[in-house]
C-alpha cells in the first residue's frame, strides 16, 4: 500500500487507526471509496433511453443493452424489460414489424429473429450489387477477375442506357405503390400479411397499423414506452410499462420540485414516459390553471387504462433550472405525482442527493443515554448483582441433552477475563 492510499485510509477510518482495524474492514472501506456501487435508478434511466445507433449492428445493440442492464436489478422482470427496450429502440422498420406480429415473443427469440433477418438483408444487398445487365437485357452475376468482364465492356451504350431508364421507371413505380395490408411499398396481392389477424378489429388480412377502423377517430401518436396513442397499434400494445404506486416500497425515490411557484413532491419513475399528477393535487394547488385537451392515452403496467382530466403547461423550477414543461392530470385521486422521462430528459436531477434520502439515520447517542437512564442501577459501582433469586430451567423429558463446548476466548482478552 502506497503512502497516498494509506493517508486516504487513515482519513476514512479516523478516529480509529489502520493498525487497530481488521483487514476485512479495511478492504470494505477502500472498496466503497475507490469502487462505489452504481446508482440503480440512473442505470435504469440509461437502459430506458438507449436506442440503436444509425450504423450500429443488431448484435452490437444486444450487447449494449445487456451491459446496461447489469446494475438495474430487474430480477425476474429482466427478460421483459430487455425485450421491450430492444423492440422499441431497434429502429429497423421491417424487423420491428416482424417482431410486433410474433406471438409469445421473448428477448432471446427477438434477438435470434432480428439477427437472422439482418443477415438475410445484408446478403441480399451483396447479391444485388454483383448483378449487371447482359447485352440482351438479361441480368447476369459477375465475379471479379472472371472472363465475363471482357464481355461486359462490349455492351452497347444504347442498351445500357435503355436498361438504366427501365430501372428508374420501375423504381418510381414501386415508390408510388402503398400496400393497404401493411403500408409497405408493394402490391397487396404480394403482401405476406394477408393471412395475419388484426389486433384491433380481429379481422384477417391486415395489421393494426393499416386498420381502416382507425380512420373514424381523431388520434394522436406517442412514440415512447408506457403511453399509447389513441391508435392502439402494435407499438403501443407491446410496450405499456407505465408504473403505478407500490406501498412501502424501499425502491421509491422522490424529489421536491417547484411548479408554478408551489412545492410538489414527485416520485422519480424512469418507467413512465410522461409526468402525471392526480386530480386532487391539481384541485388543491393549481385549480386556477385551465386544463387543455390531450390525445395521450396512458396505461398502467397491468394494462388498465387511466382516465385523463387533461394537461397544462407549467413553470418548473429545480435547483437553478427553469423549464416550461407539460403536466398530465389523471382523474384518479390519492395517486402519487410521478416525474417521468419527458421531464428527466430536460431536468438534470441531483441523483446523489435523491439517493441519500433513503439512508436511515439513527440517534445512537440518544438511544444509549435513554437506556442508561432507564437501567441506571445496573451500572452503579455498588451494584452486587441479583440476590435471593433461584432460577430453574425446565426441560421436557423427551429432549435429548447435547453437550456444547465452551467458547474459546481470544488470546488478547484472556488476561481481562481471568482477572
């Protein structure tokens, strides 16, 4: 141990000295100082905000999600959390569409299916890049260094231009086509979703995103986990992770926020997309603020829909930060005010201060003095112990007596015990 580490250890153990401290305690003290445990709530927030980058492969994205989930302590909920974050943040249109139409989807199954489709798409692009037009209009495959290279150079320029113009026309024609079964750029007769059952109208032949029953309603869209758009599309149904109040939970973190000049205690919930407030809190503190209509649709973790009263824009102040943010008001009463990810992405919370609120502090000195005062006779110098009292130990006749060897005394304490 170097002098700098020893000096740090001495400061951490003060007023005790390192030479009088057991090795196990020294190791634990140094580990807490140099390698502190990561904050669970911060790890959950990072996982819930992680999306696949533009040029990131699916396998790299899977590894990144698993790494971020190490310190989240999800327990039995880990597979569901990884699956939901993987599907939402994949940003891969055709693969996401396939995953959302797969029943009994698990994280492992989603990963395997995504890797397979990504490899197939990559191979298809490689094959198509090696195709060139033949001089009679047909497509032929060419490998580098083959004799076919000489034949390619003999193609008439007019033929090549004719072929390129035909390809551009076909490309424009394909872009103008929109399938009414899955909204893809192809004809409905060739759509692979023609035998799929719609989750919205329960009819066979299209997916929920292309369901015509949605045109009867004026519906907005929310793209985050935990809130559904009025259009119950596949994306909303897969990821309804809106959290609810759990009594006596030791994992709840709260923070005081100034809203329109009034202090409101809110629970930090990294699983909720939007910040919400119950109707009774709104009527008590912000009744003068007029509510606006909202198209957002919220569901609890168990899938129950929350009735919304409306929303209002409020002036939020936290420490030295001032922001104008949207607050959703629910009709339920007695519910906690939740600080969701839409506020977390704007406000920078003091995570260390929030975590310290859960550290239990006790007045040890006061407890000791209270016990000494209550049993003061036991600690007097003239106390001679219990007198004129005979104790008996009652043992059942069927009990077999067991001999226990006396506990050995430490060598450093033997002198005090024997004296």
